[in-house]
C-alpha cells in the first residue's frame, strides 16, 4: 500500500502542480465522509473450492465511518484531472452456520467468527465535458484504478486471509444540473462490466455553493462489484450516506 500511495502522490504532484500560469487552470480539494453499510458481501476463497458464505447473511456486518479525498485540476473550461484516495473498512461477526473452508483453513460450524473486509481504491481520472451550457454540464472520461483488497477471517484460534492488488480501467462519467446559481444536482461515477466481474461506484446528491470558493454536498453513494475467478469469488454491495465539501484553490 505504501508503494501505491507514493506512486499516486508523485503522479498527482506532477499533474496538480502549477503549470506556469496555464489559462483556465484551477485546483480543488474534495473531501467526503459519512457512514458505509454493507448490502451484501458474498465470499468464497478459493473461488473454485472454498465454501461460499456471506459476511452479511451468515454473519452480521456493522456500518462504519468512511472518508474519501480527491485532488483535482481543471484544464481550461472542459478538461479535468483528478486523483482519488478511497479507503474502506467493514467488520463482521457471528456464528458459522456451516463448516467453512476459507483459504484452505477449516472453520467448524458453530464457531464464533470475526471477519475483516478492506477495500482501498486509488484512482487517476481524466474527464472531458462534452456539453457545458445552460443548466447542464455533461462529461465522460477514463479512470485508472488500483485496488488493494483484503478479506480476513478468524475463529477458534484459526486465522486466514486473502489479499489482492490489481489494476482496473473504468469508464468515468459526470452530470451536473444547476437550476439555480447556488444549487446543483450531481451524478458522478466510475463503472465497467467485464467477463469475470464488474465494478460500479456512483454518487448521486445535491451541492450548495456557500461561497465562490466553497461548495457543500450531501447524497447517496453506491459501491458494487466483484470478481468470479479461480483464486477467489467475492461480490459486495456497499451503501454510503455522505457529506462533503469542495474547496477551490
């Protein structure tokens, strides 16, 4: 994870540093936080031989606080670059309703289990606004995502964990509707469907500009997706209630 953070910081520094007074360039900090709650989280490790069980149906997963940080730079009036850090932690606990084979470790039925689900996302995004006029601004682009995920399970002195770090390209999109100068509705996200899995991360909410350089926002975010491969099967749905602020620099 440290290598990922260093790489993201170095690339972001190159993108977000002043470009000798480039016309129309501006910078922003977007901080978001709130509550994250699992809708479902189905797991089997290995994917072809492990027991398929659920952190939400077979165990109980507590809601948890979360935060996200996005650094952005406008390139003229239509181009946008940004770097996102989005960590997520969820904990599960309960009694195993069946014998569970997880990462080649056996957990007997009736064992009290504790699970940890970690899904950290790092993204570099470029977006171009193909429509920017009237009350609507519509844009699309690409996100280069690095995911660092880990699932841990322990009970009765038995511990096991699986970790996966990988690169995922995503389609990025954003739509802003501004019926009044200070108010706007925002839909923004990244998504992609492939032969072995899918990923969706979408925010829908409202934003209010309290000052020219400060915008407050609130809304709902959905994170859903996973993969079905030989090494692991995992599909999860997470609901977010979010509050945030965007500061222009």
